[in-house]
């Protein structure tokens, strides 16, 4: 490998010798100080892996060739199965029974395969959900979004399975918290807050009931409220002491919490949630991690309901990787919210300068986007 650019540091005050070949993993430790989070490698110079990379990318592209309309019903069925499963394990914990996370492996594997066929289908479900059962949908959303972000970061399928399970069970400890505290529509007292803060450790204990629990799953669950700057809980870990599962799950956990409707707050539009989370980069979240997440799901994730500069209403159908604010959209309604013949527009190529004015919460409109997306 040849180092091309710094993730941190500048060419004026180099930490790493740019352009110098790294011939073995041992050299990485030699050249890259432990405080450096990210380096850029010049793939063009890395001759012996180009073919492999090319093959992997071609294979990935082929695997994503399933159209959204075809994958959406499959992902929807998986979501219902997962929802049933979440009800089961949360209720088991409430009754004092043990849970075995291996039971959830088929559903997590199903999501991994779905995400590799067409990840927009799973992302779309978050936007279209009409469920009003946050405690259950949140487990699934965090599990699936973790898989999507983990895939974007290059994790292999075996690691994604552990990550998906860790995401699915990260909040299982909340089943041991009294519901009147969990759903309190007012601010919590310091005592109630202390009780809430026990849930990551409770999740850890519950997952530990499975024979030979995977360490990564446990660590992701117990670290999902730790923060990069050390302000999180339960242990106040900071920086690199927080494992990659904890870092990934913390991002998707906050994202799902902000964009979900709760008994004490409305759902926040995705673009607003992402811009808020972007302000917390380098404090709540590790450097570059929010940037990665935004690149991964787009500023307007597939399935977002938007109002265009013409006043018309549309749904986002695909992302343009070169410009996250100009995705592909399907126009469904005129400015008076009357249904019109669907027209698909690539906002990156549209000559009239059509653009997104606002990201809306579909729950506030009398539209069934799930059905219209398939038309
Ligand atoms: Fe949590």
C-alpha cells in the first residue's frame, strides 16, 4: 500500500511519511501512530490487490442489482418477522425468562442478504413505517442500520451478523426498566435518569445468559451510550477505548431516536437529524464517523418524503453518490397534494434546476408512500 493522504494531520506537519510503501501489516504499526484514526491509501499504486478489489466491487454491484420494487416486499416481510421476534424477547425478559440471541440469527442473516441485494429496501422501511411501537421497532431499526453502516465500512458478513445481533439486542435491558420511566412524557428526575442509565449493563447481563456469548455482541450493547469525548455511560469511556460496534450502534441509535415519533416528541425529518448529528461530530461521535454515516445513507435517505422547489411532493428513490443533496426522486403529487402521474427525475441531471426544498414527515400527510413507491 502507498499512503496518499492523512485522515488527521497535515502535509506541513506530517505524522506519516506520504508516498512511502507499506509492505506488511507490521509496517502499518511502524508508520502510523496509534492516535491516527484514518489514513487514505492510493489504490492505483497498490498493484497486487487491484484485481481483488475490482472483483469484490463488481460482485457487490451484481449483488445489488435487484430492483427496489422487487426487494421491498421481501424486506417488509423480514421486518414483520423481526418485529414479532422483538416482541417475544422483550416480553420474555419482562417475565424474567432468559433469551437466547441465537434464535434471532436467521432474521439477522435475512437482513444481511437483503441489504446486499438492495440496501435501499431496508432503509426505505424506516421512512415508511407506520408502526407506533418504538421499543420494538427501535431494536430492529438499530440492528438493520448497523448492518448497513457496517457494510459501508467494509465489514465482512460474519462480523455483520455479530453487529446486527448486537444492534438488535442493544436495548434489551430496557425491558427491566419500569415503563412509566421509559415513556415519561416529562423530563426525568436525577433518580429516574440513574435508573435509565442502568440499561446498557442490563442488556449485557441478559445477552450473557446465552451460552458462550460472543464478546463483540456484548461489547457493542454495553458501549452504545459511551461517547467519544467521555461524557457517556455506563463507564465514561472515550476515544479508541470504545469498540467499533459501540461506535456504530451509538450513531444509528441516536439517528433512529431523533427520527422516530415518541409519546413526548414528534419525529424529526432526516435531514435535520443528520445536520444536528453533524454538529456533534468530534465530541459525541468519533472524527469522520458522522461523515461516513451521511455518505452511507445520504442526506435524503431513500424513502424520504420531500417538497420540491415547484411545490410538488415527491419521494426519494435513489441516491447520487457524487452529490448527496440531489438524489433521484419520484414526483407523486402536485403543489395542492393532488395525485399526479408519477414522474422519476434525477435531480443531479435535471436541466430546470429542480431541487429539494424541505424534507417532510409522511405521517403528517394522507399518503401511503409504501404503496405509491411500488407503482
Ligand atoms: Fe440505549
